[in-house]
């Protein structure tokens, strides 16, 4: 069997039904083999978008996302998308073409050392030197990407290797020396943690994206309600606990709810699950390191205690460990603590400006009118925080964003991947005018595949988040933030055969959104936002 056909056969063995990519000379044999497969290929308009779309697909489907690119600039264009997936623990298998084996290292046309370039932000990568190794490598790649802490794995395949013939046999099992992820929590550590919880008067759980990755939302809900412990979450932890749970508090961090940060500061025991506790998650909480009792649970041992001193470290899968806690935990006396938290939430009120479209009101409106299984993808910038703070995530809703790397241009291609994974679900793409222009060509991908995605574009004609940072750190002296020559986004949408509408008030927004829903098509809704409108 020709190696290129064997690669496609391997993907079929892994039940792959959809891939994202952009062809080129060094990957042509693989594309020729793909032509004969039932696997659907989505042609993106930029390689970076193929990684983002594969990420959105993975997050919506629970499967490993696949993206393909040629050598040189095709491969290097993937880098930001790969790093985005790595930081957010998204399982991807990336296949890149490479120049001929005999030409590697000779600076030939479209050569780039993509394995070297991506080493810092892939779980593992391969440069294939023997075509006969391909089935074993691909089997390992899928296993590594989806087990332990999920992440991207890259396979770089020289074009001559793709054209060789091999004896095809796909491995049934994987045995990688030195790679043995821990799933069950240490029983002794869990026993210690349960005793700490029992002695606590003001316990608190803080969860991150690890809960989502482990599909542990059900277990988190059961544990928090059984033990009566309130829950806060990071940006990546949005959706880990339904917002209508009596023990749901809110989002923490630099752009979180102020009352949530106060609750973290006031607790006497903090149980951290599935978060690296990065600087954005702990901003404004300077005394966090002084807490005497911190339990840190994560499947990645490198993250436990990395950013915060930990009293009781527990390595393992969040779903399994929470199940272990559920079997042993008892209801705690937290009524007084919960009353204090609820009073803090009730006393927290936000005021809104009346000019233009108010993004906060718009997102709250969306929360009330879209169905219970809606997927929202948010870009990076003010739009991300408006969405995170104001779009209510109920039990079956999902929120996707670039939380670790903070990649602008993420939301549109991610929405495309999510919609292809869940065609029956409502998919909303929230984005700013700057972020949209970083992946604007994907309107073509959306239109070509007739995807019913509603794009909520918040247009303030500037880099709004940078403006806020310059207010904070530069004394309000602004540099390089104005986008004074923005295009007519509605006309651009129409050029891609997509309907669009521009609105400048919350009333017109509500009416236009209903039109977008009824259209059952891709739709761009441009919302004019006061340039001075802030995130908090």
C-alpha cells in the first residue's frame, strides 16, 4: 500500500470523519489519497485557521481534531494555532508535509524545521524517517493527544516518504515507554484533603478548563452540592458548573467578578481543580499564597504547585478524583458562609451606559433567547470578557475561547469547527473588529459550507483592551490603538454571499438578532459600540 493511502487508512481506523487543511506541493500525495476517502475535507483560507477550526471541532465533539498543511510557510502558519491548542489542552493531530528526506537541512524551497519550531508547545512531535513506521506513529499520536493532559501532536512527513510502499498493519495497542498518565488520586492524599475540608468553616472550590477536558462537570456538581461547597471558576472553567447551581459563585481573576475575587480571599480552604492558577486567574489576590490550606488537583504533575504553594497536591484525572471524593465526603456546615457569599453577590450591581449598543446588555439578551445547547465562541479582547461575564452558561451550553495564549482571530474558525461538529446546535461567534480582520477570509469557508453561524461583531474602531491597559499603565496616553479605516463589514459579508446588518442600539440589536435566527444562514450582525465602553 502506498504510504499516503496508509495515512488515510490510519485516520479511518481512528474514526476520523472530518479534517481541516490547505494543500501544497509537499503534501500532495496525501491529498490525492484523501480524495478517495469518505473523510470530509474543509478547505480553510489560512493554515492558522485550520488549527483553530480543528480545536473548535475537538471541543464540540469530544474527539481529536485533525489539521493538515504543506511544508515551509504552510507548516509555520500553523504555529500560533498549535500553541493556542497546547495552552488550552485541546487534543489535535497535525499532519504536515516536508521536503524530500534527502533535501532536509539544505535550505531547499519551502523547507522549515517544523518539529524543532513546535517542540515547546506540542505534547510530542515526529519527523517520519521510515514509511513503515507510519501506522505506529499515527496510533501513538492519537493516544498521546487524547490521554493524560490533552494536547497537540505533530507528524511531519517528507514527500518522498508519502510515495513509498509499505506493508500496512494498524496497531491495536500502544505501549510508550515512560508515558503513563496517572488517573486515580492517591488515597492517602484524598483522605488528608477530606479531613481538611471537614475542619474548614469557609471552604471554596476553584475550577479551570481541566474540568471541561475531563468531562467532569456532572461530578463537580454532585460533589459541590453533596458537600455544600461553593464554586468559582477561571475563564477556561466557564461552563464547568451551571450558573443556576445554588453553589455557583462566578468567575475569578483580573477580569472576573469582584465579589468572586473577594470570596477567594475570604475562604479558609481553597480546593483548586484543573487550573494552572496563572497570573490572570489570581490577579488582585495578593494574599492567596498566605492561605494555610490549598488542595491542588491536576492531571499534569508539572502544574501542581507550579504557581501557588500547595498544602495537599493530588495528581490525576478530575472526573475520577471527584468520584473518589463523592464516595467519602459529607455535608459541611457552610450555611453561614453561603449566606455571606450570596449577600456579596446581591450587593454587586453594574451600571450601563446608554450610548450605542451595550455589549453587556446584548449578551444578557442572547442568554435569554438562545436555546439551552448553544455554543458560543469568543475571540480575545474586550469582546471575550463581555461574553465571559454576561453570557449565562447553563448546563448544556458551551463556551470556547483562547484562554491561555489569548489568540486574536480565534473565534470565527473555532465556530466553524464547532458547527461542523454539532450542526444541530446554535453557534454564536462573538468577535471584535480587530480580531475579525485576523481571520476575515474564513467568511469564505463559512459561506462555502453553508454554515448557520451568527457572528456578533462588536465594532468600536479600535483595540479596546489595549486602550484599557494604556489607561491603567500609561496614564491614559494612547498609542497605536485606533482603526480609523475599518472596512464596511456588512458589505464584506455580502461579498461572501452572507446577509449582514449594522445596529446602533440595544432595541435594534434585539430585532436584528431575531432576523438572524430566522434566516437559518450564516449572518453577520455588526454592533456599533462606544469606544470608551470598558470590560468591567
